[in-house]
C-alpha cells in the first residue's frame, strides 16, 4: 500500500525545489549579461555572488535528485526500509531527511568504517608566520 500522504509531501517539496531552480536559471541568465564594471571591489562582489548562486543551484539540484529517488522508492514499496539491514527507518528520520536510505544504526556503522579506512585526521596550525599567512598543515596519523 502506497503512503499517499508521504508522496504528496515529497511532491510538494520537489515542486518547491523545481520552482527555485527555475528562478536560479532566470537570475543566472540575467547575470550572465551583466558586464563587469571595471572596479576591482564591485567586480569581485559580482563574481562572488555568481559563485554562491552556482553553489546554491547545485545544492538544490542534488536535493531534487534525492527527492526523485525517494519517490521512486516509495512507488516501488522500498521507501522507509534500510538498504543495509532491511529494517524500518523511523518516520522522524524520514521527515527530516526524505532521501535517507539507511537507518541510524547502519549509517553510524558505515561512517565508522569509512573513518577507519581513511584513518583519523587532525588539523594542526603552526605559529610560525610565513609572509602574511599562518601555515596550516593537515596531518594523517595511524594508531
């Protein structure tokens, strides 16, 4: 039996995302015709705004793909089932993250395994001044 309430909620969210993506595309088209002013600060702000807009567009596009995949799983009857263990994913987790495909226990296990495979990472900052920047180093260590 399909969960029509969940399907309506997912479709509503997808519709909102698609509307926002359309708005981004229209704004990007307008901005692409905007010439740089020749002022370093103004041009930097324009470039920064365009970069942030592209990042936001990418985030929304990924979210739309996630919602579409969730709708497919819902139609196939797999929505709300953990891909790893087959158990039920709690409804609160699905409401918070509709595209989630694993229960919390399996997600935590997968994250621990990824962390163990890559090794712990720490960030160390050197107090030595090099030019006008502090040296930063990422150090990997094994136990």
